[in-house]
């Protein structure tokens, strides 16, 4: 049984530790993570690309049992363990990790990207496809009067994405890096797009493997 009250209290406490200022000297490697689900398992993939030329340096993955159900606002507790295990396998740790999930653009100011940044002690950026909170004004997203995210239209034919600072990075730099790392035909940053693609390939492979067995 999940104790939502306890998790909420933890989020409120940890949110006070989130840093939304640039906390690095240079960026030479950018990571991206995404997950795929298969029955009661989660496939987590992290790619690491060189920056600014975006050449793939490394990719790692983990397949874990997933137990907590999806509860809006508490994604870290469902996906975090698999992402952390995958991150620890990396030989080339990224200077910035882009996450398919919220940063501080979150009801309690600590989405999965922020929580991961805190746990892994790495600069993180949150990128989402739809808002879970906030008010949109001139492409900027405010929550309780605080600027927490920005809308970016990456493809004319697609819906926009929303970028927020995760941890150890400013919104301005987060938006700049996301814009610089979008590559057609993807609407998400290249690091996340490649992680998503690989996660789905692994899912198909695992399903085919199970069918054969």
C-alpha cells in the first residue's frame, strides 16, 4: 500500500533543496532518458551524446520489475529506481541529463527530473508533452505566480513541449539546450528521442523473445 501522505511530505521537504541556477562549468556531454513498459516490467534507457555535435557516445539500459502504480505527480517513485540503476551503469556520466518528465513544473515543485537531479547530484532538465499544472502566459508557465516552465514549438505540425529546470540549472539554459538539441524528425531533444527509440526496440525484442520461448 502506497502512503501518499508520506510521499507528499517527502516531496515538500526535498523541494527546498532544488537549485535552479546553473551549477556547472562546461557542458561536453548531454544525457537523455526515457522508459517503456512491458507487462509488469519497466525498461529504462539512458543515452549520452557529445555536445554540441550530438554524436552518440554511450547508451545503457535496465529492465526491472515495476510495482507502484502510476499516480500523477509521483512519477519518481515508479520510474526513479530503474533510471538510477541505468545511470550507475554509465561509463560516461553526462554533464546535463534530460528527462521525459517534469522538473519544477510540478504541483510541489519537484517532478521526476528534479528528484533525479537531487538523488544523482547532476544537472537535469524536465521535458513534457502536456501540462499537469500551471497557467500559460505568452509561452511561459507560471505556478502560484512563479515562472516554472516555457512552451517550445519544435515542429509546426506537432503539439508543443514544455521545458522546466530540473536541478542545478536555470530555465534560460534549459530552454537553450533543448532548442539546440532538437533534430528533425523528432519533437523531443535528440538525447530523449534516441532513448525512446531504443527503449521501444528493446520492448519489441523482449516480447519476441518471450513468444519464442
